[in-house]
């Protein structure tokens, strides 16, 4: 069975774009693929975050993933730091990756543009290698990624190829997979920009845990344009097209077909708001149930970590042996 791996950081607030662009696809695909889903708490350490906040957010994200439909009896759900093979393999790969490759990573340049490279954490520079370790540990065949992560996946592929050439075939070289529908939910106030945890304004993003009335208000106040025609045209009418996309992914109908049913923006906004509220309602209800039983969530994560570690250890041992590291027992 094809193995798929995805991860999400426990930083910021999980929003509608995360859900429609990634999490909902993970829930669907777990029945089709051997899915490994992890909460990337080690990656979260590249920015300032209070320890108590990190622990609480890790449990919150795990609860949201379960509420969104991830089934621990079907997929492997775990926390990255609870599987020590991740940083162990990362060091081995750092000894294969090149400094120049990491210097070319666009996200590092963007995140250090204001403060400068000199003040940046080393982890911010090297985290694409840890990301490669995340992927390669599980003999991953496919990695669902957005356009902003394609460069990191290419680095992973390059490092895997180089390792296999230098030390013998050890790693499966993964392919990228990009969801087609709802892969990019746009900011409600700046519809030419993707809805973002860090860059979107509070009114520009719908949070998964927003109250229904808050969600509806945000969508009804979404930016459109000075015209009145409802038309699905991402280039010329990004705000209207974003509303049609939200309605489309909530109802399962094509956005261009939905556009034919509206002559005004008001009814479109109202219907999109109602559809999104209903889409999120069962997720929020299940989340509240899980919040009342955090012991269950912690148990799910512990079992997932045990399962993940068993797979990861086999890969790590192959890599160590290939590089000539001495085993504990001859």
C-alpha cells in the first residue's frame, strides 16, 4: 500500500485553509493509503513559544485532527518529539546535505529578512533537513505539500538520492502530491493572498474553533469588488472566486456552476457562510468531547508514537549501518 506522510505544527490557530487544504484530505486518504500523520512540535521550537503553550497546543491540535476524522485505528497519529529517531536521522542527513543547498531555501531568506541571518536560530536554518528526516524515516511514497513546501521536498529528494548513491540504496525517494480542490483558501480580506496562521488578520481567516456566529460574520464581511457580477474568475475577481470556492468545497459542487445561481454578492456571502458553519459544526462538537477526555488523546498519541518508532528504527538502523557506524552488538 502506498505510504503517505503529513505533518502540522502546533503553533498559531488552525484555520479553515488548514482544514480544507490539508486536514480534510488526510481524513479521506487514510482509508486509501497507509497514512502517517504527525504533530511537528520539534519544528515549532524554531520560534519563541512558551513551554506550557507548546504542550497545550500540541494536545489541542491532536484533538482537532481526531475531531476532523483521523481514525487512530486506521492511520498512525503521533507527536514528532516522542519518536527520537527524527532528530537522530536528521544529524546523519546534515552530514550529507550541503550548506549551499540550505542557504538557497526561500523560507529561510524570508524569515530572516527583517532580523538578519546573524540573529536567526540554527534550527531555522537546518529544519529542512529535519523535515527530510521526517519523510525518509517512514519509506514515504507520497507527501501532500503546498507550493510553499515544494522546495523543501526537492531538498529531501536530492539528499535521499545523494545518500543512496554514496552509501547504497537506503531510502525511498518520495513524490509530491498537491490537492486540487480547496488546496489554497484565500484570505477573506486580502483575497490575492493565502489564508495564513501568521500573516492573515483576525478578520481574514476563519478559525476551526470560531463560534458559528463569528464565522458567519467574517465570511459576510469578506472583500469582493466594485462590480456586481457573480463570476468564477480567480484572476479578475479573486474575492468572489474565493467565496465560490468556499461554497464549492463545502457542498461538493463546482464553483463555476454555483456562480450561475447568483446575481448578487449578498446571497452568495450568506450561503457561503451558512455552508461553512455547517461544515465545521461536527468537527467542533467532536472537539469539545475530546477536550473533556484528554487522557484518551494522550493515549492515542502514545500508541501512535510506539507504532511510528518501530518503523523509524528500522530505517535509522539501515542508515547508520550504511554510513559505517558501529552497532551496539557485533
